[in-house]
C-alpha cells in the first residue's frame, strides 16, 4: 500500500521539475476549509508535529504539497526535505516552519497576498502513515489590512483548480460549533463533486459545542450524506498550543473524549485523528490503484507527443557539425519548396479546416471573386440615351445618316470593354497576395530554429513572385487591349444587325399586343390603341417613319423595307434624310419649295424660340425623333451582345494567363531559384545561426521527454 503512495510522491517530485504534475491529474488529498476552522491543526495532528506557520488572518498563502513517508525503523530520526532546497535535511521542525514562512514571503510578498506556486515538503517519520496532502489557503470573505480587495476570489479560484482534478480526494474541514449547512468547504466540494463520491468530511471543535448539543446526525451521515462519510476530531486548544502540550497527550485526550462522551461513545472507533489518518491512507491507496493504468496510458501518450515535438527541432549532433551544414541547408530549401508547391496543389498534410487557403483559395478567386466582379458590370452602364444619340450624330458629321453608322458602335463599345480591365488586374493582385501568404506561412519548428534562413527563404520567394507580377499584369492588360483593337462583328455569337432589328420588332409587337389587351379590358375603343406620339406604333406608322412618307406599306413588305432603311438598300426617294416626312409625302401635290427659304425660316423660328424661352437646354435642342429612338435601342442591343462575348473571353483567358505566367511558373522554378541564391558555402554559417528562444524551447522539450520517460518507468515498475 505504502509503495503505491510513495510512487505517486515520486511522480510528483519528478514532474514538479517541469511543472507538469497538474496536467497528469495525480491522485492526492486536497485539504479545504475556512479560516480558523482547525485545518492546520488537523494536519499537524496527522504529522504529530508542530511545523506549520501560525498567526492571525491568512497564514497559508501558498499551496503546500505535503508528502508523508513512513520509515520502517521505529527509532529512525524524523526529518523534512524541501524540493526547492536540494540535499538538505531539516531535523528541527521549527526550522521547517521558518523555511515555509521565508519561501512564502519570497514569492507571495509580505502583504497577505497569495501565490499559486506550490511549496513541496516531504516528511520522513516512523510515526506517520504514507500520505500525500495539499494544504490550501483558508477561505475568507472580507479583506483585512493590506490584503488585496479580491482576496476571496483569488483563494476560491486557487482551490477550484485543485479540487476540480477528478482524481483528487477533497478533505472538507468544517467546525462543529457552526451549522454544517453554512460550511464553505462543503459548498465548494459540492460544486465539483455533486454526488459526494470523493469528498470526506472532517468535523473539528466537537469539544466546543454548546452544552446539550452534539453532531451525531452529521457524523452518522443523516444530516449531510457523503459516500466517504464524516470523521470527528478534537484538536489542541489555543492554550494547549501555547503551553506546548505534547502530541501524544493531545491524541490521548482526544481518544478519551470520544470514548467517554455519551453521544459519541457508540462511534468512538470511527472518530479521532488516528482513524482519519488510516482512512485517508486507505482511500488514497484505492484511488491510486484505480488510476494507475490510466496514468500509464497518459504518460505513454505524453512521451510520444513530446518525442515528435523534439524531432521537429532537428537533431543537435547533426546540425552542430559544420560538415553537415550544406546538407542541412539543402534539406531546408527542398522542404520549403515542397511545402510551397504542396500548398498550391492541395496535397499538404497540414491543410487548414477553418478557411480556404493555397490552391483552393486561388480557385475561389477565379470562379467566385473574379466571376462575380465581371458579372456585376452592366454592358451599357454609364451610357445614357443622350450619349448614344450624340455618338450617332457625331459619327455622321455634317451629312445626314442613311443608316446607323458602324463608327458609332465602335466608338461606344470600346470604353465598355475597357471596364473589364480593372477587375482583371485585381484578380492578378489577389492571386499574387495569396501566393505571398503561402510563402510567409511556415510553422515548421525545424525551420524556425534558424530565423535568418527562414527570412532569406521568404525573401527569395517573394522576389520571384514580384518579378512575375509585372509581366502577368501587362499580359492581362494586353488581353483587354486586344479585344479593343479589333471589333469583330463577324463573330458567330454576335447578334448582328438583322438579329438586333428582328429582336426590336419582336419587342414592339409584344408591347403592342399588351397595350391592346389592356385597352380591351378597360373598354376603350380599338382606335385609341394607336397613339400618334408613341415611340413604337402599329406597322403602317412605323414603316412610314422608315420610308420617309406618310403612306403605309403592305405587311408582306414591312420587314424588308425596315431593314433596307438601316442598311442602305432604300432608294433616294425613300430616305427620310432628304426632308421632313410631311413635305416628301405631299411633294407630288404642292409646288416646289425653296431649300434656302426653308432653312432661313427654320433658323428664324429657332432664334425666336430662343429669345422667348430665355434659355433652352441642350437636351431640348437634341430632342430624339422616333427614328433615333429605334437607333438607340439597336445600338444598345449590339453593344450588349458584343460585350457579353468579350466578357466571356476575358473570364476564360485571364485565369489561364495568371496560372501560366504567375502560379505555374513560380511553383516550377521556386526550388531552382532557392538553390541558386542560397546554396552557397560562404553563407552557411550565417544562415544556420540558431534562435535563442527556439534553442531554449528545444532544451525544455528534451527535459520534459526525459522526465516523462522516467515517470513512465516508475509506473511500469509498479504494474
């Protein structure tokens, strides 16, 4: 039994050198109680020695891990050992008390503050049972003197850290002369152990209860049930401490009290400090025995994890020899290049599951970001009807137009195509930024050992990417410029003039049909469907506009004459540009009109209007005719059709260009560039200067591995 408890003590001693004993959740007994509950007196009675600091207010200000070791020789000398003082034995327990006070003040300071760093004390004595106890600061509610204002919160947090360990046994100390329902220690214990499976209650000051009262219901488990039960103890009074009453006499007085008390006589064998020590020894032994296989499994896992972590730092003998510097540098270069390529190809073993990165991010840029940016551009954005009408009029010069001029279409479509350049160049920048991000992200601990080498690697790859950024951007710009340089109206997907006109006529018919149905529903006469000022009238009126006279055309000739007008097939007598439709339509019935007279009268009329209206805007001067409205719609249809063709081409060619000129070129040449730049013997020593922090981490990792291996050997020897 004692061997298993001593095994835990050894593990605590071994693991305390790296502050990892808490992570293993070693079985231990944690003493919890409020101030002045008799907690320290219970521990001293168990040890049968006065060794703990005493005084008013908070005295225990650091956790004290107390390891009791039974000496087989009854005549062996008692002594104590502190872990922070190597190879020194304290045979005087007064010196142990002074050392505890001195070590507490060293870390916690002189003002009643607390510290989480534990003090480890091991006491060897033939009069103790082998135990591992943790004495914690007593619970308090109000800061006194120069104590911190949040002293209660600090102490509760410290206690919760220890009792939350599922392998710990909670020794909840409560005074019997206070209601157990108000016990702070039992309240905290219930928070982490609601079923009371690993809590043992201790009732102190049973001799100080009011006359006629007793705590039998609590000790029997009827008032507050605990699986491990309650144990009643009687500690030395303050007078006994002041008069230095021997521990043997105090234990005998405690035994006499329970044996002679009328209420406790029947359970006297289950009360007292001796029974408490045996009970704690037995409980701790059972808990250690249960948890030993789990402890071995956890230690084995820690050994493997720490060994893998140490391997990431590299082999010290290999890296320290100059003869191996070239091999090491080449290995680092190759690994960095392979990681860069793997991140792009998506074959890296350390891919993130939280966000897109590497090649997947580039794919997202091409298909989502770039595609959405192109789709958001309207083919005729920034083109108003007035802009199109002005472009048509400007392209004809002083001559009247016979049909919609191609020059106007070229003039208008090129700026629209130019709008595709900005998102295309932004796509190049986004891919470049992602590649830069890939080369900067390197969590290889072996590479981070050498910060200068890592910096140089990033610089070389960054320079390679910067070199490729400019030609890639220039090529993408040229793709847009190529599209603007030649407007291919013979493209098989282009709507064309005939297709655009057919589409416009179809829309006109649909609109006319809808208008007729609307008027029929409202009960209007059929004649009201036709509006003389409408943009698209019925076919005779539309054809009259096309042919420049007021007479209608046969429906069978409508399409032919409509297209012929825009593409120059109409005869001179059919061209509206020769004069107003009314004048031409009535020319066979009226006398000839002087052109000069017409111009003079028109100019005079316009001049008079200018004066009478005060100011006429350009919009009023450029009032669109019905013919011009049709021309505007035609140009819009043609621009939209051709812009969609170019957008599709750009969306296909830009990602291909980026992949060829930037991504693939970089991934294929990165290793050659690294070797050519950094694989030089004269800079090996400078590149392989190890970072001091990484060297310290590697040494710490090596120490942890040795400690875990030693702890695993200790556990294996017990199984």
